[in-house]
C-alpha cells in the first residue's frame, strides 16, 4: 500500500526517527530535528516533517517538504520502518516529483 499526494505548499530525517507519544485521531507523530524538520540525506533542499502513524492500520504518513514550501506526502505500510528503506523511498518520491514538475513546466 503506497500513495503519494502532492500537497502544494506548506518532509523527516535521515531515517533515524524515533516514535514519540502523542498525536490525535489515532495518529502518533514521529519527530525529527529542528522545528520537526530533518534533512533528507541525498536530497538537497528537502526535509522530512514529523511522521504520523495511524494506530489502527499501523501505516506511516510521511510528508516531505522542499525549501520553497512544496510538500509531497506518502503513506507506507508498518513493515517499512528501517531508516535506509524510508530514505530510499523518499529519494524515489522526490526524484519523481522533481521530474514531474519539470515535465509539467514543459507542457507535459
């Protein structure tokens, strides 16, 4: 189960995030660095925002934010939890979003 949602305007870490208590509507935030943002290793200008976890489905909701405020969100199953796996998927989503933006700018 995977979805990527383009959020328009408003990312979290090198994949070393730790779960923290809290959240609402059955979601638990997973937080990263300063102000809840953690740079995405290998993607200049992109950061993770705090992760959320749906306690009912155990899915992770991950939002990536570019330095200009563009956000892309994705939902991953609970078994995708290792930092290197999260980072690889984040990099794929970022590359796809950047490519889509370039094509869209060309009238594609």
